[in-house]
């Protein structure tokens, strides 16, 4: 159940469920989380400002109510949303993030409270200094509150949807390919629609020693191999 | 088997599974009248295991990243549906206050006495020192604050009292300030307990200095009738916030047989429950402080009696409550 990173250079976190299924999570880094915090800040302080205008009409008593609202927004706003709105404050939702336990289950009250109360020390000495240091010094981008609560902030959705395969012929590669190489070709074919033609050619020219083809012809040749490997023509 | 054939064979069941998960994640409502889920809820676990097997096969055969990501996403969603924590009910809160909280405090008796010493010793020491030498107060507070204090508790101000609106304003202020301080004490404990210990010492020194000063000035009745009512709950709340904080620090400093991370997680899970109790204590204190303590029409004898009753209640609660399973 202990999450570990797949490889040093990616932001994936791997965890094994009780059924022996291995799930991959994409943990969110400091920039996305800072932006989410900014969005939440705008919402929170906008709402508090509006409330202040409204409650000041009630005089000193209204100010007391506003202080209670300030207390609740400062400490409980994130926890309320994390527990009751699918693990995400509005800011996190806008950035496509959510909070979960490190074992992959939805975050509950104790964990959410811990991570949000410890925000007070993550924020020290100023503007999330300790939080950032902690975040950058472990594999899963956990700030101190996340470490104590055993939570992760992950991307909610997949980066890409179903790939687009340009139609065309499929041929077996004339050279043996190990599974990693096969996967590389398939990945290239699936992602090539998102690359401009020059970049596609630049990449496939690296394999010109094997295909003997440069430019568009090389791209097309590798695509035919990829189609065969993925079984697209079936 | 080629990837395309594999996808063709299973795609219908994946789509059905996805629709069923949609339905679990967003139960049908008036705004969202989704059709009935293709799979009955009872079929979800076996569908989940099947999906897990397909994901493992797909990984083993090195199918494309997009397919693996799609299956991974489905499995993750199912995992979150199957392993969600049981829904908390309000009854749990009641049970927490009647049994769990006092039990936890007793289980941390050692830390409790340590925190009590860290808080009450400087309080008493500073109180006595300032009582003997009132000018010491100026080493802690600027003269304007001292003047404010005097104005607040001077006996000739006794008839002034506060309006209901002021009481409400102060209630909000006590919640914002005192409970916020409790939270910060807990959080600050993560630095080897230094933050929590500092908050205890700091609060002890200030409360002691102010009490000593006002006593030396002879504002005894106005000051002590004010603090008597809520003192038991507020002071105990401060000490217990320190206990929760020191637990964090202790786990980081001496994790024993666990890794530091695991020890920290366990201490935080236990500490946050103490903090919930602290919130209850400080809320009660804030309520009493705002609406009872400030009321200067109540005779001093009654205020002192209520204060002593508060201490008895706190002591009895933490020594007796939750001794027997309900």
C-alpha cells in the first residue's frame, strides 16, 4: 500500500490495492497547487469582503459574526470541500486537482483536518516556505500537512483522451523489437497527431539508420510499423 | 493478442463499468436524471477485479500508454468507490465527547503534566514576579496596552458593562483568536515540539504577567470575576493543544519502531482528535467569556462559584468520563 515513484524523472506515484491491482496516480507539483490556492484565495476573500459589507450594516454584532466567518474560512473552508465535494476545493477543481489518501481512498475528516491545520506551519516563515521545501524534498510532492495526514494531491483526470490513428497500411517491422521499443513506436504513432510535421520528421530521422528513410516518408514508415504492432488494421 | 482485438473484446464492459461508476459518483437527482446503471451495485466488486486483471494483462503485454491510462483511471475510480470511509454521523461527535476525548487525554497523561508544567509554572512565576515588581509588565507590553488593561479592569469602570452587540463581537473575536491559537499550537509542534512548547510558555508568561499586574494594582474583583467563569475551559484547552502539538514533535524526534513518516502520521491522527476536543473546550470558553464573564451585573460570589464549578467539572470529566464502555 506504500506509494512509490515509478521512475526518477516522472511525477507518477504507484500504489498497490488489496486486490493486487497496481494503480498509477499523477501527483501535482507546486505550481498547479499554488495556482489552485490563488483561485481559492480569490473566492474566499471575495466572499469574506462581500460578507463584511453586508454584516457591517448590523454594527458591532455583525463584526462578531464576520470574525466567526473569517475563522471558518481560514481553517475549515478547504476541509469542508475536500470531504464533501469529492476531495477538491473550487480552486483545486478549476486546476483539475483533488486530494486523496496515500492509499488511494477518498480523503476523510481527520486527514483533511490534519493537512489543513498544519497549513499554519507549511505557510511559515512566509508564503509557504516550509511547505515548498518539504514538497520539493520528497517524491510525492507532499507538504508537511500531507506528510502528517498521509494524503496526496493528484490530477483528477487523464492528460489525454483516446488517441487518433491516421488511417493507412500496416506492416510488420523488418527488425526484432523488444517490448519497450514496440511501446515507443506505438506511443509515437498515438501522439504524433499532437506534434507538428517538422518535429515528427525530426524524431523519426533519428531512426533513419534502421528505416533508410528521411522526412515524411520516414514518419509514414514508422506509422505502418506501429499500426501493425498495435493491431490497428484488424 | 493484439491491442486492438483486446480493446474490441472488452470495450463494451469497460463502457458499462464507466457508466455505473458515473452513477455512483453522481447519484441521480432531479437535475441529473441519469438512466439506470448497467451494472447492479453488487456486481461492482467482481467487475473491479476483472478490470484489475485486464489492467495487469495490458501492462504485461505493453499495450499503449493511452489504453493503460484509461484502464488505470477506471480502476482508480472504482477503488475510491469501494474503499471510502464510512459516513460519519452526529452520534459519533457525541460519543467522541463522552468517551473518546477524555480517554485520549488520560492516555497522554505524561505529556499532559509536562504541558501543564510548561504553561502553569511560567504563569505562576511571572505572576508572582510582576506582583512583587509591577514595573516588570513594561518589559512585555508597551505602555499603551498597559493603559488599555487598566481602563478595562479599573473598578470605577465597573458600571459600564457591554452591550449585546459588543458581546457578540467579542464572541467572534475569541473564536477567531483563541481557537486559531490552539490550531497554531498543534501545528507548531511538528518542529520537534518547539512551536507548541513556545506557545505554552508564551501564553503562560503573558497571562501570568497580566494577572500579577492587575492584582498588584488592586483590581482584584473586576479582573478575577471576569476570568473565573471561562478559566477552567480555556486554560485546559491551551494545555491540551500543547499536548497535541508535543505529540507531533515527539513522533518526529523519537519515532521508536516506526519510520519518521509513519510515526508522524500516527501522532497526527491521534493529535487531531485531541484538537477536536480542544475546539469544544475553547468554544465553550469563548461562549462563557463573551456572554457570562463580561456581565458585570452578576454578583461576584456567583461568578466565583461558577468558576470553581467549572474547574470541578473539568477535573471530573477528564478523570471519570469514558471509564466504562457505553
